[in-house]
């Protein structure tokens, strides 16, 4: 039984609490949030106690912490948790600065504590199945990876201004997915982007429509495209072209109904909300973390994966700025 | 090279002319129609001569006749063509009366002339593929066949009054398909039906919505349903459940485009017109006829198949009338 | 907050316990099972207490009971729960005998206690969406309903011998679905069936492959087919043809991945297990029950629906036996 | 009636002959080929005469020429046909050199003869439907175009050595498609590529796996990827993401059959051969050419479109060589 404390009771903290509730070998002991009513509400719903973050990190009845607080607090919480010997499940991005992630990675490595970076999409049943089939050689050598991600609608401008930009906030998931599926680290990043959805996003110095090309040393290619808008739901598709075949994961629609009329055959829109779309992934992610920690294995993706994705995002931002391909 | 004469230059005669034009080993020599301008128009388009039906049947430069005239003329034309030793491609139904078909079948058998009954759907690439897979044992023993056919809209009432009714006019194709896929002749027919599309059809003594259950001696089951109306195009689906798997053929849509909006993911309607939907089937049907005749083999489906389908239609009509299962 | 006791801690009792755990306005207070370790295991997992069935029914801290015990115990438990004024969620079938269900229905009506018959499929997001669209008139008047259900593999012969036969054990769900979608009670039932999957099932007096045709007073038609075997997973499809369009619900596949090779494009098999396939339906069913009871409304489907489905199953069994259409 | 001569009786000349045979307002008068038996065979099949190219260009009974000869002969034939006042249907690429195409374009413009560049894919029913919907504003402003093309297998090395390379030989179609769908000319081209399918292709100085990013002045983005190999057939997909929705065209499968077994649900491979895949497109292309010429309109795509696509291919080749984005 893994005893867990949740730091941060916002949307993502609540998701993880629900996952823990559905696992037989994990128990949520305590929750913390800078906003007291948020912690109290989650505690009431789950039967967990309310403690401060420091108290949770120091608690002897807690084995692992789930860090879902604002990004700029991660660094200190990670170091605190390392010092207390806790297993760590940290939401992405680990930090806005690759240097500071590198610093954390060193400390994690030195202390040998289990660390999972919250790239939940690796645990999506479809994407995980694709990776497993690649690993088993079902389509031979990977040659071209295509990733299409579109959010239903852009976040508020206030969020965009502090998010680090599309590459670090949104495409970061796709960079991790690219590494997951290419099975080889990209050596070159080329990015283009525009503000087509909302000119205000452009004025804020960001783009809302972007495309990136990654290449690896052995010549594999990955194309990623992002848009901050999709009228038909949360669009999340991946495909991998290999020497012996193609693997692709289609969108998750709201239901399996098809309506046929004179206008044609219509199926439901894609599931619109990331918590719904990735519900199974979040549960599988927490299950993996709990099982890894309980069995003494390293959870995956680790902090190194968090660092590598951030480096690709930094390189993409630099490529967009300079108009040139960049080595990450 | 098979030299062909077409009897009847209406819609279906024109289809067969186009098929012949696309075959390298067939040539259309002459066409006939009771309505002179119809024959002249088709002749002008194809370069064929205009002759009378009798002349075509008597022509020494013609090997085979395609009979696409009104049903009540088939009987005499078939006997004439048999007497002249022509190979015969006859549109379905061979005749409205099973007894008269039986009579034709005897004459065909005695003369040994090649005879194909125009059940074009057997030549649809999808349905033909299903039948081939069944024959090769891909899904093991056939257990349940499900056939769903819906026409885009009902024919004129004048046609319905003389058509012999839904079972003989429309479901006849499905009865042949059932025999094709069950690979065993049904021993019981149970039919239900209503006039839901147009009460006038009910007043004319027919139904426009119907369902039939066929069973074979070994216990295989086939369910067929028909409607005279489908807002989303010409609905033509078949599926076969076997001991080791399922085979199904989906509708042919107008194109392969999908439009995604807030309303969901929409593909085109089904091809709306039977000539378009079965264009490939008509070509394959004519190719089969030409190849069979040229190589001295019996084309399939033969006149016996035309008879058996008619017997099932008669049994369904009787079942609807009596409310009881009927032995065909 | 609805306080619930579960009677019967087998597979289905465990499903309902999990649903309750995921609802904010319901709490599982106690569980009972004739087999003590089963009750203890579920209690340990959920934090509920172990009590006897009689104790649960008599408990003042419990508002509602979920009956998931063997069918032959339902009658007494229902009457006990009615006497205690508990809201009742009873698994299907309510009883093997339509007369005894009628008897329960009278008692439920007289006492005015809320009663839900566990036809979980009505709560499947796809099937529920179809029913809602029909009700809102999206496809006009319903004309033909087609229901295809195939189980992955037959249950043990011992179960078949005591199950009441395919129509009462398996197709009962489809009879309820037919009523749900036809929005009109069938007035005629015609059934055919064979033992094609396993001759032992035939020797046990049952069929494993069956097809039923239902007709309503207004002329609507429903075709149902069942098989006890499907190599490709749990096959659960429904479609409704209406005057203005078609609605259909496709199978739920294990994931959304497509693999393309020289053999073609392959997607995953259908979810194989009914608990997985209907997980969302079970949760929605319990949510509906809890919300209905808390807000003083009658849950739906009620005991009358349980009775009507049983009457259709009885009629189908009679039709199979006599070879004739039967009035339910 | 448009009277046509075909120059070049190879594979593509034969395709166009078949298209002409299926059009009521066009007639194939004569065919020419440097290899006499090729011309004779096509003449025999179609009833056309055999003439030399020069004779066809000079023929008074011929209105239009279809140029399907080797690329290096196009330039002279085009100038000859212009001088003779013939309408011209020229296969792509018009020439290997953009300068020489520019030269032809000037001559075509000066003479005012109708000219169609053979980008057949614009006439594919799916792609044409997408372009029409974009034009009608169905998805709002175009933002991201994604084009995935994979050939079933690489051409012989001898062909690759003389083809001008993947960008000029294969991706040229995608460059034209990008222009067709972006409705705006790209201002920047960035290309990456590798020889992953066959190292011999790399030794020959070409790539077999490539990805290109195009951007337009208004910020629209197009991603294209190509592979010379696809085990699952001829992979031809296009999608367009716009402000109000998404349009995509899926592959054409060999038939509409789905086989379900324990391995899942399998559909047929994609049509494997470009003549089969684009059969409808070739017919529509010829129909458009004939109708445009007969009605005095300019066929589209014209020679300017042939030039622009070639310029994008040249820019992509330059980008691959230099590693930098290039202005076309």
C-alpha cells in the first residue's frame, strides 16, 4: 500500500485524487493547497486530511508526494521531497528553465528517489499500444512520426503571457510523444508559427498555430502541428510510419453513435475536455507510479524525460525566433 | 471476341452497353428497342447497328443476347434465343411466374446454351469478396446472415401496382444474396411487413417496409430487412457471422471526405443511385458472362438461381398474407 | 446523500460498489453475502460494514438496497425491502416467472417505493443517445429496429441448464432495448433458433443462435439476432431506421489504434468483457438511481419494464417451441 | 465534339485513351509513339489511326493533343502544338527546368491556346470536394494543411537517377495540392530527407523519405511528408484545418469489406496502383479539359500552375542541400 500526499488541489490534483481512489494499493493520506478551501473541499470528498505542503513532505505516514502546484513552486518542493526521501510524481513542466530541471535531475539521481514526470499521454491506451507495437517490431524501423494536436480553444491571454509560450506549454506534450515514439533523440528542430486564431496572442509575443520538424541522427523524421483551436473537440492524433507498416491512433469521440441523414453519416465530436479525453491515461499513469514505487523500480517517464522535452521546446522557440533550424 | 446484341435500350440496356465498351474481348454489334429513338440513341453512342429483336436473335454475326426488355417479354425472347443457339444474359426477374421460369430452365438445360440471370449484386467487389472468404473458410461455418437494403425512395405507384410487390421486385435481390452467402437453400420463410413510407402503397396492396427470416435445414439463419425509403442514400449492407469471425460490407459513400465541425465528424451520404452504386458490379458481371461464354463454362448465377429466388419471394408473399411461416 | 446496502457481493455487486464509490451523493454503508468471505472482501475494499441481508433491510441508516443475489432469492428480498420502505435497485431478471414479477410489481405499486430494474444497457452513452434523438424526432417516426448481440463465448452448461434459456437469459436485454427504442409494445413475436455453437447446448434443450422478429400495432418492426459466440469480442450493436434518417451505435473497441500492413487496416477487437464494455453504463445507471431516489422521482426502467421484457422472452420461447408467431 | 490526338502510348497515354472512350463529346482520332508497336496496340484497341507526332500536330482533323511522352520531349512538342493552334493537355512535369517551363508559359500566353497541366489529383472526387468546401467557406480561413503521400514501393534506381529526385518526381503532386488547398502561394520552403527505404537511393544522390514545411505570407502552414514505401498500399491523404472546422480525405480501400476475428476488425489495404486509385480523377480531368476547350474557357491547372509547383520542388531540393529554409 502506497501512502500518498497531494500538493496542490486544483483541477489536476483532483484528477489524481480520483485515480488514487480507484487503486486498491494506494491511499490518499493528506492534501495541501495554498488556498485553504480548495484543500478542505478535496479532503471532504476523499476522506483525506488537510495538511500544509511542508507537513506532508515531513510526514512519516506518507511515502510519496504528487506535485500539482504552480510550476514556479516545483523546484523547492522537489528538493524538499528529495531531502525527505519521498517518491515524487511531478506535473509537467518540471520547471520553466531547463537548467533548473537539470539541477533537480542531479539531486534526484544523487538521492535515488523514484521520480515520475507527468507526461500523462504516454499512458493513453492508444498511444501506449502504438509504442508497445513499435518496440515489438510490428512495423519495423520507425521512419516518419506525425503528431497532430489541437486544443478546443485558447487559454486566457493572462495564462498565455505566463505560460512560456505554445512550445513550452502545449507542444511540450508532443515533444515528449515524439521522443517516446521515435525511440531516438532529435538532433535538429525547425519551427514555424503564426497567430491565426487570435491576433492578441500574437501581440502577446506568442503563436497559436505552429508546426515543427524534428530529425534524428539516423534520419528519422517527426512532423508536429498544433492549433489553439478546434471546433470539433480536442484533437489528439498520432501516427507512425515504419518500414513494414503504419500505426495510428484516432480521436476519441463522445460516443459511438452514427446519424445518417441527407447530409451524410455523422458521428459525435471528439471528447472536448482533456480530463475526460485522458481519464484512462491519468488512471494508468498513477497505477504505473504506484506499482513502480512499491516494487522498487524507476517510474517512467523520469526527470530526464522532462528535461529533454523542455530542451526541445526551448530549441523550437529559438528556431521560431531566428527562422533557422536549431540543435537542441 | 464475343459479339453481342442488346435487346432493350432503356436504363439497364445502356449500362450493359457501357460495360461492353470497356471490355477488350466483347463487341456490341446491334441493339433493339420497341421504341425506335431509344435504339437509335444507343446505336449512335456506341457505333452499333439498329436491328429488331427478331433480327438480332436470327443474326449470324451475333453470339449472345442481353435481354433488358420488360419482364413479360422475357419468356418469348428466351425461347427464341435458345432456338437460335445464342448465349443469354437475362435481367432479373426472368419472369413473374416461377412456373414459367421453370419452363425456361428446362429449355435452357435441354439446349445447353449459356444463361446468366442478372443478379448484379453477386459481382459487387465487396459482396463477392465476402462470398470468396466464406468459401475459403476464413470465418468457419456460416451461422447468421444479416442483409439490410433500403432504397432511396419508392418507385411510382404505377410501377408498384405492376411490379409483383416488394418481395418480388426489391427483396428478390436479397433472396439471391441470402442463397449466395448461406450456401444452402432456405427451407422456411417468415415475413412481416407494413406500409409506413406511403399509405398509398398499402392501399395498392403492397408493403414498403418488410422483414424476412429464412432458415436452412442445418439451422443457419438469415434476417433481411427492406425499406422503400432512406434519406441518406442507397443503403446496401450485408454481414455474415460465422463460427470463427464476422464479415461485413459497408455502404459506398459518395466520396472519402470527412468534415469535422462542432456538430461532429460527417462523411458523405451513400451513393444514391443503383447504377452508380453497382457500376463496378455491372462491369464485373458482363466480364464474367463474356469470359464464361468464350471459355465454354456456365455463367453463374444461372437460370436455376433465378428460379430459386423467385420461389423465396413467392413464399414471402404467402407468409405475409397468411401470417405463418411458409416452406418455399 | 443516499445510503446504500448491497445484497450479493459477486461480480455485479462489486461493479455497483465501484459505481457508488465514484458518486459524490451516495455512500455504501453495508454489504451482505451468503458466502462470508465475499462480503468481507468487498467490505475491506470499500470501507463498508458486513451485515446480513435481513440486517441491511432492517437498518435505519440505510435508504436503498441493491439486489444482486441469485435470481430465485429476489422475490423474498423485494418483498422484505418493500415492507421496510427501502428504495430498490434489482438486477435483471426480477424473477424467472412473469407471474411472480407481476406480484412484485403490485406490491411495489401499492407501497410506492422507488424501483429500478437493472437493464444497464439503457444507460450506455451510445444507446441512450439514440433513444434521446428518437424522442426529439431527429429521424422521424421509427420504422425498423435492428439489434445484433453476440457474447464472446457461451456460459458453462450448468449455467445454461438453470438460466431459463437464451431468450430469458441473454436476449432479455435485447427485448428491453427493443421496447426502449420502438417506443411501442410489440404485439407479435416470432423466433427461430439452433444449436450451432455447441451441440451440448442443444441437448440441454436450449439454442445458442437465435433470431426474433417483433412487430407492433402500428407496423413497426424489430429484428434481433443473438449468438453465444463471437471471436472478435463482445458484439453489441443497435440501429434504428426512421422516416428521416438512421441512427446506429457501433461496437466499443479496445482502443483507437489502427495498424496498416499488407493485410490491410486493422483495428482492435471489441471490448471482450461485459463489465468493461458497459462500465460507463453501470456508473450512469447507479447515478440515475441515486438521483431519482434523492429527488423523489421514479427510476426508469421500473418493475413494469422488467415484467414486459420477461413476457417477450416467454413468448419467444413459446414461438420457438411451436414454430408459430405468438402474442406476448 | 473535341477531336484528340495522343502523343505517347505508354501507361499514361493508355489511361487517357480510356477516359476519352468514356466521354460522349470527345473522340480519339490518332495516336503516336516512338515505339511503333505501342502505337499500333493502342490504335487497335481504340479504333484510332497511327500517325507520327508531327503528323498529329499538323492534322487538320485534330483539335487537341495529349502529351504523354518522356519529359525531355515536352518542350518541342508544346512549341509545335502552339504553332499549330492546338489545345494542349500536357503531363506533369512540363519540363525539368523551371526556366524552360517559363518559356513555354510565355508562348502559351502569347498564342492564347488552352493548356492543362496534368495534375490529376486535383480532380480526385475527394480532394476536389475539399477544395470546393474551402472555397465556399465551410471551414472558414485555412490555417494548416497536412498532406501524407506514400508510394507502395520505390521505382527502379535507373528511374530515380533520371527523375530529378523525390521532390521533382513525387512530391511535385503534393506541392500542387498544397497550392490548390492553401489558396495562397508559399513564400518559404524547408525540407528534410533521408534514404531509409533503400541506401542505394541515397548513394544515387536522392532521398526516399522526406518532409517539407511550407509557409505563406499570411501565416498559413502546410506540412507534407513522403515515403517511397508503404506496405499497406498507395497512401494518399490530405487534411485541412480551418478556423471553423476540419476537412480530410481518407484513403481508398480495395473494397468495403471488414473482417472481424480475434485479431480485431480488418479492412482491405489501400488501392495499390495509382491508375486504379486515381481512375475517377483521370476521367474527370479529361472531362474538364474537353469541356473547357469546347466552351472556350481556360482549363485549370494551367501552365502557370505547372511552373509554380516546379519552383517549389526546386526550392525544396535547395533547402535539403543547404539545410536552410529557402524562398521559392
